[in-house]
C-alpha cells in the first residue's frame, strides 16, 4: 500500500489538517516509513504553524477578559486544585494545597473503602431540574460536595453553594463552582457543617449573589 | 514567593505554566494578557462573529486553567499551544454546529484594533514575522490563497473544498502544496524560519 503512495501529494493537505479522517490515518501510517513525506510535512508544517498569527490583530474585548478572569478566580475559591500526586480523577479535586488537606485525603480514601483514618459519611443529594448526581461526603464535621455528569450552570452562570440551618434562610457558603467537560467537580465546603441541616446549590450569575435567586438544583439533607 | 509574584510579568511563559498548573490565578492572568489578543484575533478570523469568538476563547483559556498540566514544553511554545487549542476548538465548533461563516470574513469594526505602542519587544518581533507571512499570503494567486484559507481558517477538508469550488479531486491538494511551498520559500528568504 505505502509503496503505491503518491509521495508529496498529501503532505500539504495533511499539514493543513485538510485530509479526510481516513486519509489522514493512512497518511500517518505512510509517514512512519517515508522520510520524503516526513521532511515535506515538517517543512510545510512550519508554515502552517505560523498561520494563526496572520489575521488582523485586535484587542481582547474587556468584558471577555473580565469574564474569563473572574471565572478562574471563582474556581480558585472553590478548591478544585489539581494535585501533583496523580490520583485518579474522582479523588483528585479533593486535594487542596494545604497541609491539612493531606489528612483529609486519607479520610476520604477511607470513605471509599481503603483502610486507615475516620470513615466518611456519604449523604446522597437530590437534584432538581438538572441531570447528574451529587453527594456530600462528610468527615469529622467537614463536607465535600461531589458532583458527577452534572448539567453545566449555563452561559454566564456559576453554581453557588448555600448552607441552611433549621428554618433560617440559606447562607452563602462562599463557594462558587462549575463543572469540567464531563460534568464533574469535587467541591470542598469551608468551615464546619455541624449545625447545618441542608446544603443547597443554585445557579447564579458569575460572581455569585448574597441571596439565592433560583430554586435549588441540588439539595442534600443532613440528619 | 513574594519575589516570584512581583516578577510574574517578567517571567517566561514556561515558568508561568508551572504556576498555573499549581493553581496560581495571577500567573494565569499574566498569560492571558500576553496571549489572549492573538488568540482572540484568530478566533474572530475563524468564527466571523464576536460572540462565537468569545465563546471559543473562554473555553480555550479555561481549559488551559483546568488542564495546564497537559502542556509539554518540548512540543513548542506556550503561544503556539494556545493558538492551536483555539484553532482546534473553533474547528470543532464548526463541525459540531455544521455551520460556519461563509466566504470572506472581513471584520466589522466593532472591536478595538490593537495599539502597537503597547506591545513588548517579543511581541513586536512575532508580529513582524506574521506580517511577512501575511504579505506572502497576499501575493499568492487567488486560487491558491483561497484553498489555504478555507482549510486552515474555515476548517474544511480538501474534499469539501473541491465540492464548494467545483474542482476535480486532487486539484485542491495540488494547490495547497503549491501555496505552502511558496510560502515556505518566502519565509526562508525573509529569515523567519531558520
Ligand atoms: Zn512518501
């Protein structure tokens, strides 16, 4: 097959990403054994690599900058920092950067069936009006909200976490979060939840609000 | 740490990426300010609409924030990585929505053109190189420039382009090859590519 290949015929289209998927696969195979095409892809690829800078240059719209940076800061407030420990994804977001988190990791691991440390209590949460699942993992009075395959909060919105005690109005937990491309997030809830009777989540405008403006989409009742 | 923060604006992209991977929002901000302009300009050129370009940029930079760990310095510059993320996202969005701007994408004047006085030395250099390539592109015969633009900025395959332009199969590939070869020669002459 590769011997029949018209060398050079595909290199430019390949470098431009313009081959049909099946052709691209075949050409990649061919590249493994054809130095001529490899050289041509490299030479022409350098041109393609420079193309993204050729459009007329504009300033970033200010609103866009604000939107992206505020979302980043919000995600930073909700501790979903990546770890360097390389744990599999359901546990990865649990890891905060502090020393205290190291202890928390041990107990959450215990909660999912490994040994050592205090066990986590898992409270299944109800979702309303969105798809996906949510649960609260509680260890020694501290909680983490774990959501999976959750509908994203929507454009220009973010999920905000609320704590409710008895019949009092919900109070913001000062935690805003969004979900990753798979709809997942592990959200640490700061402070204790010993006197909290329910953890609620509402979609709110970026930046969050002082009072919920939307019916809860996640409700976790604590005993 | 204090020094590191104070010097963020002078830090190399690769060092900032390490901080971003560890969740440093200020390092992210510096990277955003350095690269979002060209990234937005590319997205705007591809999408032809400001709001779609903004969506692409937002997605691309948030994924950089969430998945910065995937950046591999051995495979190219941070600028190149960001621009190719933007390019891929724009092409994905065309293919997802089966819709994209047709024809020439000349920009409506709704966005501020960049004031070049604000550019750093590195950026001036980058843009001078880009200007040489832009010039070389504009000197290509129309039919060659068109296939490059449709494929790269429009995300069309050679097959789609031959259907669009009613050209026999193989002709589009041939034009792509001629175009890129000429561009490569003019970049070599200008010393843009060593
Ligand atoms: Zn070959």
